[in-house]
């Protein structure tokens, strides 16, 4: 199921990029489509990397 959702994530990102001048936020898109696969922190750090929450 996760593999299917990755394909849908790519399609949705392509569609949104065509519809709007500003591309969608990758963190939000990942959370929406694949957030259930692996938990992500609520906010990435300022350098854009994800760090393990304590």
C-alpha cells in the first residue's frame, strides 16, 4: 500500500505544481500521503533536516 501511495504522492505533487505557481510543501505532502508509515516530527529543523525527537 505504501508503494501505491508514493505513486499518488508524485501525481498529486505534479498536479499541484501545474495548478499553482508555488510548489507544494514536501513535508506536508509526505505527511498527508505517507505519514502513517513512519512518524515524522511535527516541525523540521531550520536546516530542513529531520532530527530524532527525544
